[in-house]
């Protein structure tokens, strides 16, 4: 039996070839060709462009796209969205209300929020798309000036969730409900609920459908983050976040003794290693903030896969976790989280993990 691809899959293949080759004109032709083929603008945004963008991320993770190629592909997708938006500007006959769409401060992945903005426009909403990395103070000023019925807040990076929590609280203090979305909030929206958001949607279509059905959430009562997450009273998150620079420096220095080859690293290699360690500390702090060790474990396993795809020995993560365990030996939640992650790496990669709750 010969399997044939559907028209949707064929257009996805065409768009993928275009963005991976850096061909903006071919990408635009694929987008409008799909519309002419009956996908509709809504479907092209969600089922075509978003699907291809997910593949861009997966191919980067597998080291089949360079950072430059990933950025170029994302930029082409963004320009395809802009062309589509221009084509359909003014085509909606109704105006349901005003919605502000923004990314959490520090979140530079603006494409998911842009996709949501365009889908909402197609559904008849007046949308203020504020873009990536919106500082909370600027967002609150915008709310006071424009009075949106809802703020849609996007984040793809879990380490921005503490900032998202404070932002959600600040928005709700204006009497405005908050709908959140993006990979950072968990595949089932578990962190959206934990952080007190009024609503969560898994994707742009889910958000637009919910609002179109009249399911506009009511704003939650004003609250303080510490009230939502009583485990923060132990100050472990605060201490790890405040000592981030020292922790990264200590791990870098001690790893050189464990891996003498690091002494011969180029400046670029040393910088990338420092960035990896900083991400580890940031994810540890976020896991402590959320009270969810599994978030950190999943990140460490994912990082091991990224390193392996780039021919970097993933077993170097084990001593890094052990060094952190030594530095944070007085913090039980942190050391338990580090030990759990090291154990998962041992199971997944057949490497010997020292007990991160002991000195190294």
C-alpha cells in the first residue's frame, strides 16, 4: 500500500523546505497557496505556520539546524504571518472587544503570541499585540490607557514563570482577567493554575474558540505570590536566585579540576559552558519556586540530549549537579531536586552519579 500525504501535509512540506532554505518568497507562496487550496487563514496560521515552527525547534535541538538557520527560519515565518495579516486586514466584520496580547518580560519567543494575535483578529477581536519581553510596568500602563477586556500572556521559557506570576498578579490588580498560554505553563496548564491565572489555553485555536464561545474569564481576586505558593517561605528559591552568579562561577571553576580538558577550551566553548550552567541554576531556581522537582529533572534530561546531539559528553552534567549539591547542602528541597535529576540521568544514560547531597 502506498501512503500519500494530505494537502495539508504537502503544504507543510513546501513551507518547511522554504524556511529551512531561507527562501522567503517560496515561503509566502506556500502560505497563500495553502489558502487558495482551502485551508483558510485560520488554518494556515495554526496548522501550517505553527506546525513548521515546531519543526524548526526540533531540528535545532537535534543539531540539524544551526542557531543562525533557526533564527532565519523563524524570521521568515514571522514575515509570512505579516504578509497574511496585511492581506486580511479589515476583512473582519465584527468587533467583539479589545484584547492585549503580550509576552512575559524576558520571553523573546514572540511568534506564538503573534500567531494568537492574528487568529483573534480573524475572529473579530480588536487586538493590541505588544510583542516580546514586555516589562510589567509598561503592560500595566497600557491596560490603564486602553482598558482591554482581557490580557493574553505568553511564555515559552519556564524560567520566566516567577516573573509571569508577578505579572499575572499585577494585571489582576487592575480588575483585568488573564489568559495564559505557551509551553512554559506546562502541557496541561498545570503552572497556569498554580500561578493563579484566570484561564489557560493549549494553543491559539483553543484560546480563540474559548473566547468566541463567550467564555471570557472573570478576574481573580487580588493576591500576593507568596500566598499562592506557601513553600516559598523557606527562602530556598530566593537564596538560589540571589547567589546565581556565584554558583555559576563555582561550578565552572570546580569543573575545570574534574575535567582538565576544559582548561584548553576556546573562549567560545567556555562561554557556552557557562551559559549551560547558568541555565541549570535558573531551572533549579524555577523548580524551587514552583515546588516541582520534575520540571528540573525534565530539563536536565533534555539538556543531556542537546549535548549528545552536539557531541558534547553529557556525563559532565553529573559532576555539575554534584558541585551544586555541595554548595546548596543546607537547602533540603534543592539537594533533593538535584539528587532526583542525577538519578534520572543515571537511568537514562548509564552513567554513574555521585550522591549530590554529599560533598564531592
